[in-house]
C-alpha cells in the first residue's frame, strides 16, 4: 500500500535513523576522507575565517577545517541528529580543537544571522535534507558577500556501485508514496543538476566536477556490516519482511561478486563536487 509522504514524517525519520547509526557511522565516514579532502581543497580555508558545515555528522569535514582556520577562526557544525553532535563535540575535545563548535540545528531553518560566514560546506547533506531547496536558500542567506560555498553529493546510481550494490536490490522492493515518489541517495546527482539547483537558490558561478575512488572490503560480510550498521540503509531494510530481507541480501552479495578479487572487494563510487559564490 502506498504511504503518505510528509515533511514532518521524513524529517523525524531522518533524525531518528541517523541517531541510531551515529556511532557505527564513523567507520563509514572514515572511508569518505579522500572526498572530504577534495571538498576542503576547493573551498581553500584560510586562517581566521568563519565556516559553517551543514549536516556535519560526527564532525567532518568541520574539524579538519577548524585545524586550518586556526584559533583565530571559527567553524560551526550543525546537524539534525543529537547523537551525531554529541560525537562531534567529543571528537573536538579529544583532538584539542577549540575553534570548532557543534549545535543541533535544522539545516532548513538555520538559527543564524545573515551573512555571518565566510564559507559554507556540506558533505553528503543535500541528498538527505527533507527540502534541499530550503537548505540551499539558507546557505545562501548566511554566507557573506564574496564568500564561498562547496558541497559534495553522490553521483547517479550507475556511477556509485559502492552503495548501489545494496540500494539497487532494496529499490526493487520499495514502495513509492501516494504520489509515486521514492527517495534515493542519488537525487540531484545527475549532470548539472546541483549547479542548476544552486543557481535557482541565488548562488552564482556554480561549477561542478566529478571524482571517483575505490572502496575496499575484506569480504561481503564486512561490506554489509559497514553499510547496514553505519547508515540508515540498515534501518530501512529492517522494516521489510524477513523474506524480502533475505532476497535483498542475496542480491547484494551477488552484485558484490562482480567487484571481488584475490584481495577481497574493490568497488568504486563517484561523487559530485560543486562550488559556488553568493
């Protein structure tokens, strides 16, 4: 039976499922570090600057940026998940980073003054926001004149076997809402889509590039453990019947065989890196 999509339902679902995945997500996030570095390289943090990280998760790339802006700079990371913010604050303390602050906040309703940041970044946030257009308008509002914006998102399904190995089989069983809408991790990942999206939200000089990297796993069981425990994908799968769960996992293991070699599994994933100016 088709389900009814509402912004309230999806926002609460996002908050609760990312809370559940917060601790194991750190293992998943560590594999994204090369993409984070590419994002940081494009936005070029400088000493003394003020940065905002939307959907910061357990602290990256906010903490790395904080190290680069130094003690005279400031980085604010915001996330809807309370447990992600707890982990980010703990990481800041353990690493002795005093210029990073973390707050629970809805990225679509930023409780922040206009033009208060030199740069705004987001790593994989825009494809999980309830209303990414609102989040983009808010990012445009809080970045100062002459400031910068940069984000990375997943590319299209055919370019991200890394997650589509499991997402593909799940989508075969997924039920769209009453209007035929079915959320995926690949929205706005097509060629030029995020650029057009940002321009519509008031940004200018938006450009995109694409980069891919290989992810390595010991075997299919390690892959499934990292993906299912470290993201809400596992929660979504758990809502299916036992029969569907078995079928999805069998199909995912079959998909992974195409990427299996003598050293284990080596599977690629492509991200889209987008920069813009206010």
